[in-house]
């Protein structure tokens, strides 16, 4: 038999779900209604005249209609989901709602959470960037996130391909772990290629969404979820981004929310460095190592260096001759003074160590 406390909890949550699922009631309208009337049960107890002072008459009448069979089915399915281990929904009225999100201009009304909900209250760093990242960008994202997580920061990102996925991989290695903020319902994994990673986050980290179960990947939802990524975080790091990039939206929202914005510079010839360079011109802080970020956030330090050491003098010569822009093998041979056989041997060693990347067309590029 269900106890009264459980009945009260499910009834209250049902009202929250009904409010957010009523046609025409978006996040902004729901917050206005809650401000004016109190809890959702108070909203449904009001009359059309009173409700129409806050929302349109059409929405007011929709609120007072009994839930349709489809809505009731959705509510029951959601309540069953909440009853499963590690699943939770927090509302604006809950003590467990992340304080950081309460301080942004447009906090979500509901948060669907799977995994370690306590991570939403941790000191966090958002790491974002291109879905079509370069090998250098993926390595930077993973290494910076690894180091920050080992220093105690929780890594927040969007569970997309490229930079996001690498950030989560790095975050999972440290004590800070990682949070994925998604633009679908929590019962949908998008993109499907990140399914295994999503399962790891659900077990070792946390996944969160403001969207109801069953919400498919709609393009407009992803830019909107970016305000949650930045809102949960003390600062945002943009690893790689084109001049027109969703990551720049996250950076803009972070600045509007009073968060620090960091950017990793790259080659002036690289399209995916354009967005980072633009942010730096606009006042973002240029960072070359994770320690730069930790110094800005205060009282944090790396447990180990990000730099890949090399004790081989000839390999040092190769790296010095290479610089930081892509270079052809024959030009590198001329600069270093090494013959082709010796140069290729050192390049192979450096590539295996993750220090140098081989590019199409016989080009090479230093990776740190």
C-alpha cells in the first residue's frame, strides 16, 4: 500500500508535469504563473479571469481543462521513470534545485536528472566546442578536462560529438567527474554514436535535461540548453569553434550570466580557431594550460603536468623546427638539418607519443 507521503509527492509532481505539458505554457509563462499564484495546484485552483491576468485567455482555458488521455499517459510514464533507481525530477520549488541555475535570468522549471544529482551543486567548468573537431582539439579538450577534473572541478558539456565527447571522457577520469546537459528527453540518446558514453555518464556522472521524456532531437532545443551548460558552471572554456558556432552562443550566455569565459588559441590559418580568436578579441581569457584556468578560479592546482616531456635532443630539434603551424616534411627536414630517414623516425616517435599529428598531403603539426 502506498503511504500518504508518497501520494502527496506524486500528486505534486503530477501537477508540475501537467503545468509544463499544457499547450502554450512555455518556461517563461510557467514562471510567471508560479510567481503570481504559488504552486501548480494553486494555478489549477484559480479561475479563467485570474489566470488571464498573467497569460492569454486561450492558455488560461487550456490550463483548466482536465488532462487529456495522452497527457495522463505521459504523466504516468514519467512517474514510473522517476521510480527507477538514479532517476529524479527537481522543480523550482525543491531544495535540491541547483543554486547556480536559480541565479540565471531564465532557469528551467523542471530538471530531469539521471545519475549523481549531487554533481549539479559542485564547482564546475563547462568545456564546449566544435562537433567536427580536429585531432588537436579533441586532445586539448580531453587533457584540459582530465586535469580540471583531477583538481576537483566537475566538467559540464553537451554530450555532442567532437569536443563535448572528449570533455566528458576527460572528466570521467578525475574525482570531479562530469555532467552532460542534453537537448532531448533523458530516455533518448542523441547522437546514437555517444550511446556508450551516455551510459557511462549515467553510472559515473550525471545527465540532465529540461525536456520531457520522449522529446526528440529538435534543432531549436540545443542552443536553448546551452544556458544550462553555462549556468551550472563557474566558467566556460571554448576549445575549438568556427566563426559561426553554437559554442559562441554558450560563451555569450556565460558572459551574460556573469561567468568567466576562456578560449584556447590556435593557428591563424585554422577555421576552427576563428571563433576562439574572436572571443579573445572580445575579452575572453586566453589559456595555454589547464593551470591557467585553475589559477583564475582560485585555490586549485594540477596534480600532474599536461605537457608531454621528451628527453631526446633530436626530437627537441624537430619540435623547435616545426613551430606550431602545419609544415611539409621536406621543409621540416631543411629546418632541422636531419635527413629524411632520421626525421621520419623521430616523427613516428613523436606521433606515437601524441606530440605530433600527421595531416593529409605529407604535412605535420605539433599538438602541444
